């Protein structure tokens, strides 16, 4: 098992206190965002260059049931019972403890850190949840299976996203490329030939809940216009899947650009995203699109591995706040 998506089995010692840590990767959606909420397929892959990490440190001096939560990035430093019941981190803890059928977990401090940009389509919320479930359940001595981790994380995703499809929690939990269909068993995507993707962040945060809500409103108001867009996206996903699984990943470029065009029609792109997509294509990317909820967050671009660093540089010069070069492989 790699460093990501795994519990650190060599639980370490801080002073005299035993601690358990677990981490989970970020993710990007290659194809199918938004339409996936309405039953179309989507393809998502983990991004191992960024991760969320949870560390649980025993606190034997405190009474059982006391959990202290620290997440410095969001200035969180509170006892669990001081957090709102529907706070996503509190929910992850309560659902984990409930799944383990215990009433009072041993007292501990839960520390959360993450290098995944928030509200940017990189699955930061799902990764934090999965890391918390894994670290806490292992600390309690009853590690929770991937299947159950995934279903708890889905419940927490509802707090973040309103009506999530479940794709984020699935790809983050399994840490493998997935072909995803809502409410269907998980299908891992075969990637016989790895390929390179550049992720470029606009630096603009955009809550997925908002764009998902706007797409829902558009669909309710104009189903005749919006449903054909969902179906067209679904067809693109199927074509992309065939190419990737047949070992021709560098042929998916035009499909990415087509998908971006459809997402523009859904109203989830923005000037910044369109500009980065344009810059990527001008600089020789084989295809480019927004990834995730849209209106901010990231674009992704397909490039030969040898061209990727130069392309990433051009994207930064064109205004990207951050770029990541990632390799998609099974
Ligand atoms: O978390 P994001 O921004 O990558 O978006 C998730 C993808 C959507 O299709 C927009 C929503 C969903 O739940 O599938």
C-alpha cells in the first residue's frame, strides 16, 4: 500500500503518546461532472501529489468520549461537543463512532492537515473525511473497510455538496481511477498506458453546492435544453473510457475540449477557466477542460510528458495560481 489512501501502520510516538495517522489523496474529474448527478457516467482519478492527513493522539488524562479537534488551516481548535452536529468534520466523527457501535471512544486529539486546495474541485472535503474515518477507526482498534468508509464519506459529502453524485468520495476512498455511475457498484478504470495531465488552478474558490444547485435549477426550468447536454456528456465519457482502456489515452484530447464546450453551455465555466483552457490549447495541449464544479477551481490539460513542464509554466504565466503535473495510471 502506498503512502496515500492508507493508514500509517507504523503508528508513531509523540512524546509518550501513541498516535495513528491516515491520509487520502485529492482527485480530479476527467469527464462527466454535473451530468453524473443525473445518472450519466463519469471518470475520475486520484491526485497523489496532494493529500489530507488525520492524526489521532491518545489523551489518557481526559475522560472517555472527549475528542478534541484541530484543523489549523480553517482555524478550528475545539472540543467535538462544541461543534455544530452538522459540521462536516463532526459528522465524520459521529458517523464513524456510530458505525463502530461504541458509545464512548477513548479520549483523543484529532489533528487534520491538508495540502489540497479547498473548494477547487480537487476533492478536499472528501479526502479530509476519508482520512478522519480511517485514522479514528484504526485508533479505536476497529479499522473500517473501504466500502463502509465510502458510504460514510458519501453522507458527509451531502453536507458539503447538497446532492452529490458520490464520485468524489468513491475515487478518494479507493484511490484508483474509476468509471462511476451513480448508485451502481464501483468499476475501476483500466489504464494500460499511463498518461500525463496538468492541473491548473484559477485560484478562485467556488463551492460545488452553488454550481450544482444552479444546474439543477436550469434543468428544472428547461429540461428539453439541458437533458440533451447531459446525454452528450455521457456519450463523451463512454468514448473516453474506450480510448483509455484500449491504451490510447492521448486520443482523448478532442473529447476533453468537447466536454468543456458542453459545460460552458451548462453555465458552469467562467472567463478565468475559459482563458486557461484557451492558453493550454494555444500552447499545444492535446485537449483541455474545466474539472469539477466549475466557475473557479481547476482546468485540466492533456500533454505529452515531455511537454508538460513547459505547458505548466505557460499556464502559470497566463494567470494560474498553481499547477500540478500528475500521471494517471492504474
Ligand atoms: O467536488 P467537485 O467540485 O469536483 O465537483 C464534483 C462533481 C459534480 O459532478 C459537479 C458534483 C457531483 O456530486 O458529482
